[in-house]
C-alpha cells in the first residue's frame, strides 16, 4: 500500500490518507510506543488531516509547506521505512514481551 503511493509519479496529498490508515494500524498494534513513534503519528496526522483542510489551514500555507519542504513525502518515507524495518527484523518494539518459550506449558 505505502510503496505504490510513495513511489508513484504524482501522488496528491489526499492519496496519502490511504497510507495513513496503514501506518495507524501499525502504530496501534505496537505494544510499546516510543517518543519517535508518537512524534511520527502526530506529524502524519497533522500533515494529512489538518493541513489539507482549507478551514483549518489556508491553502497558501499548505502549498508552501508541501511544495517547499515536501513534508508529506519525507514524513511518510520515514514511517514506511520503520514499518518495513520492524517487519523484517522483528525488532523488540513490535514483538510481544513474552517469548514463545515462556508461553509453552508443560503438560505431563
């Protein structure tokens, strides 16, 4: 999901809302959320839910932030890379606190 949106020819800001749903699922499934997880969560939420809304943010400010700094692309790239890293390595941030050995019971 994120790969197609991130590496497409010209994604629009409202198409990132689709990838935001994927990141939110990954975020809420984390057993322990670090400071950088919370920071990225709120950065994406503000970037994809508040900035594109004309009532909450003037269009000139939205255009300046996205066309000058490419905040939407960089923020989601970092989040997408974190999801891929955690999925491949099985880092402790995504694993449950109990190991499979501790979950096994002795039935004799």
